[in-house]
């Protein structure tokens, strides 16, 4: 038997309600903050990610799913969504819509990871991008919005980490100091970080190897060399977060795993999840547009991992019980089944959820299944009832039932449905 690819799990019908719950919560909140949905392709030109994310990042060097199409063009399944959204923003001249464009997205991303708890090769993200302004208050609003979403989802405890990763003015000085500090200690670094030291030393800050973490524990801090503008920006972000009553902790080793970030960087972590505990993260990326040959465009955004967020929900929300809804048609006999099909189609055309038994089960089995699946109403049709032009209409929530003329059953169910909605 052919099985699915490791790290690319199926989302089964028994789990899908949880996903719908999270998606609905996120959509409503993001739209309340003024964001509108955007959908970009699942694959893009490889060059977009190489230039946008950074050629020396682990994502580009090790984790991308890249292939050639029949025209020998290099294409890549998207490992993240920010670069594609910025590409769409520039390509379609969305900057003509106003000085601030706010979009959100939902969908799968792809990275060639080693499958483990909380880490997949196909994973899903909900995220948003606010493009066009460099106002530090906008940074604070984006972070507060994510905090608001986790509060609405009832996820506790959760911790917000923030940092400033500087800009092209002050980061070279930090890189110089950081490299001078690390060079005498290079033998203590993991093989990957020994290579990073030559190509992109700041990526060492993102390494999860314990030995590397010990080496950098006493390394110079980026915040000590922030230029005036970056320092002022970071202080204003902190002030706005405090004003909005959003608790945060400054983590001066936080840089995120993509090269396009500048100034504000942040992560929301759930300590209860263990090693893979980052639920959401993001930051400012004012130089990304220029990296992909666009006009200079300031922006900030975030991405939330849906799988880890779902794992963080309370048990009651991870498996919400559906309420009684819809109608089940239970039939006995061929003529009754044909009548049931007609009633089903008419109700569906009126916008109702209706299911009909196709298995020829006993009435007892049909009613047991309808109750298990929490249908609100059950229409019972037998050949004897048809002779009288009647059906039995049963309220599955109250167990009350009555005989109803077959010509009136559709109107009766629609009337009940309207009463329930109001």
C-alpha cells in the first residue's frame, strides 16, 4: 500500500472542525483590524526566495523544495509567504491603493525538515502583512493583534519575545564585533555554525545547538550598537506595547531565520510545547522590496503556525462538539427511498443540510446514526406512511415526534430552521 510522505500529514474529517474553528476566529479578528485576504501561488520562481529570504539562510540552502519545469525554469514550493506577497504587491502596483496596504493569508508552506513533533514538511500558516509605513506604532498594533488572537483562542500561558535586529547602518558594526568574539571559539561551534561564521555570522544566533548557545551566551549584544534611528524606533515600539497593555520580554538573541528582517523582530512562544514552542513570529522587513528589484517599501508582518496553535488549544476547543443541526431522511422500502430523495433535494435547494440513508439499514440503525451525528430533525418515511401520504417528523434534540402530511414536511422543517436561527 502506498502511504503518505513523512512529515506531510492528512487532515482527517474528524479533525477538520478544529481547523475551521481556528480559521474562522483568525479571519474575523484580522478583518476587524482592517486586513483583507490575498492568495498567492503555491510555487514561485526560485530566485524570489533566494534573493528575498537570503542565500545563506538554512531555508534556502537546505530546506526548499525546488524543481525545474519543462521549460527548465527553476521553481520552488513556497517555504514562506512574505516574499510572494511583496512580489504581488509590486507586480500589481498595490501601492496605488493607498499609503498603507493590509493583507492576510492562510495556506500551506513547504520545507524539507526532519519530521518531528511540531515540525512538518507541509505546514500551514495564518499571517498578515502591513505594507507602506515605518511607523513604530504600526509595529505595536501588529504585535497587539497577534496577542489579541491568542487571547481570543484562550491559549495560556504564552510569552511574547521582542528584539531589534538593527538595519544596514548599524548591523555591520555588530557583525564585526560578533565575528571578533567568535573567531577564537570557532572549534566549539557546530559544523553548520563554523560555516555560518564565514558567510553570515548572525545566523549563529538562530542555532538551536546547545554548545553554540553556550558560546554565544556572553557575546556582544546587537542592541548595544543600534544606530540612533533604530534605537529610537525600538523604544517607541516598547512604549506603544506598554500603552496597549501587551506584556513582553526583550530577548537580545532573537533574530528570526530570514535575512529580510530589520528593526523589530518578535516571537510568541508556548513553553508547554517543549522544543518546538514558537507559535507565531514576525517583524519588520523594510528592505525586502528592494531585494527583489522593487521600490523601497517599509513593511511589517507575522505568521502563525496553525498546527502548533491547534496543539495549544484547550481540549474543549480542540474537539468542539457540534450542535444539533440539519435533517436526516430515514426510509424503509424502495418507494419511500425515492420520496426521500425528492425531499432531500428540495431542502438542499433551500439551503438546508440534509443526508439520506443509502445503505438500506434498519430503522433502528438509521435513527442511532442520526443521533450520533447530531442531526436536529429526522424525517421517517415508510411504505405504510406513504399510503396515507404522511411522514413522521422527529425532533432529535427533544425526542418529540408527530405525523406530518408529506406535502407540508418541507415547509415545516424550513419554518423550524428559521425559528432556530432567530
